[in-house]
C-alpha cells in the first residue's frame, strides 16, 4: 500500500490516505486495531517499539498500526492523543480503550483482555 511501511507486523502510516485505508480495512475485517501514536523524538516510544513488534507477532488477530504524531498531526488530534506513546484500541471506529505511556504490562494485559472477550 502506498504511504505505509510494514515493520514486522506493525504497519506504519505516513499519510492520511494510508491511515484512512487501514482504518477502513479494520472496519471491514471487524478486527481490533492497536494504534501506536509515537514520535521520533520520544525516548519511551523508541523503548517500547520492539516490544510492540513482539506483541504484533503474538497477537495476530489484531491490526497493529503506528502513527507519527508529527507526520499526521490531524490524525493525532482526531483521536485526542496528548502524550506519547499512546496506544489506542479501536474496533469499527469506536475506541475500546487507551494505554498512555510505555507501559509494557498494561499494554499486554489490555491485548489479552480483548482476546478473552473476543473468544467468549
């Protein structure tokens, strides 16, 4: 897809068009999307990136996206992102939850909770 780059299983969206395409894809598939709102200058973002990539390999039923808030300011504003990193869990356009900060445990627990809910 134009304007997106795959980092392992985490898809980087570098244009609003690419973001909208992924959002549509997520809606159509009814999968939960995990969006990492990140910034190149943010230390904790760099710290958690490899962990997110590991999670993406493990939790294959989710769509993992990465958005640079400086690149896509309007997208960050649309989803009321104020701190980096913020992980937003979206299903069919609705926010299911957010994890703010590089909190590995909370991020993993939130994923596991949604897996459990989905299989119930």
